[in-house]
C-alpha cells in the first residue's frame, strides 16, 4: 500500500511539475515584444519572404557555393509552417540546427549563430512568430550538389565546425558592449555575410568579421583593420547606418539594403548603439 501511495504521489508531483513548466512556457506580452525586436534584429523577413504580400511565408531561394536552398515558412500554418511545432521543436532548431523529424538543417539557416541565444530569447522569437497570420506555403526542397543533397552529411559538418552554446557575458566589459556582442554574434548573425568561409562553407574563426564576398558582392570588414569599412566611423556613424541604411559617409549596397528594409531601421536606439560600441572595440584580424 505504501508503495502504491508513494507511486501516486510521485506521479502527482510529476504532473504538477509538468503543468508548472508548461505555464512558464506561456508567453507574456513582454515576451512577444522582445521576440518581435529579436526577429527584426535578426532580419528574418529578409530571407523568409519571397512574396512581399506573404511576409515570413518562406520559399525564397538562397544561393550558396554548393547550390540553392529555400527558406522555411515561419508563419503558424499547421501544415506548411510552424503551427504544429512544439516549443522544444523550435528550441532545437535554433540551438542545434535540428528539424522536428531529426534531420539537420543546412547552415544557410544560421543556427551556428542562433545557438548563442538564450532559451528565453529563442522562445520569445517563437512567441512572436505565433502571432503572425498563417500562410499556406510549402517551400521547395534544396537543390544542392552531391553529396550535400544528403542531409546526413551535415552530421559530419556539425561535428567539425558547429559548437552549440550561449554567449557568456564578459565581466570585464560593459553591459552595453555585451549586448552589442550578443546581437552581432547571435541574433544579427553578422558573420554569416561578413566572415570569410573555408572550402566547406564554415566560418574562418580566426578571421571573424574580416570581410567576405557574398553572391559576388563585397560584405566589408567590420574589424579595426586600416581598410575596414567602419575603421574611420564613429559610434554615432555606425548606429545611424544601422537604423537608416546610410549615414554621412556611406549607404547600403544592394544586398545590405535588402537586409536594411527588414531589420536595422527597426532596431532600437539602444541596440543600434550597443552594436556600434561592440564593433568599434573589435581588434583587427589577419587576412
């Protein structure tokens, strides 16, 4: 009898604990607002909008040196979007680059950057995306060259080049600097364009933000090298550029302007300045 009673109590405690865990997952208005800000800082609409009339519905082709991939539908449509995903499904996608069916995403989806976000922020992004209008749109399958057309290859790529985990604050730096780093290296995934890649498409970590060619267009250096695009810019110059796509010294090129339409102009004054403070403090990398 005691064994049965203990088992019942244990099951009850487990059920209550699960209920409390589910309650904690319920987004608040503050969570949704934070998720919206992070989604905009990430420029998600730039890659996940093929038809301007269907924002976030995916299907946009992203060309890579290995072929083309098509962005996912981020609207809460249950059949072709995220509507049937659990919180854990979404978390695993951003933290580990793993789809709900266990297959691996290609790094055109910048999970190597999103892995650096906290679970709280990842779920805030999910909470915001859940408020979007559902749109039925099933993106096309990737069109990659052999052997990359087999997703199992990504297990080896991840083993070699992917290190999941959040950004730990640098206690020697200011809160503003740490916020800027979090946005640049995490949500903003600036290195996806501005860091040179090796022959397998992975970041050259010792040349972070050292500039790169993207679809034949130069994504300039963001470090402190003499020929860096931002070396002579002030913090105010960088913040202005981030929010307006231009400043008194330059304006966004074709590729950056597409990103600017969806993210930097919506970045808050505080976040734009934090990014600028972090970028101005970067050392020059060897190239």
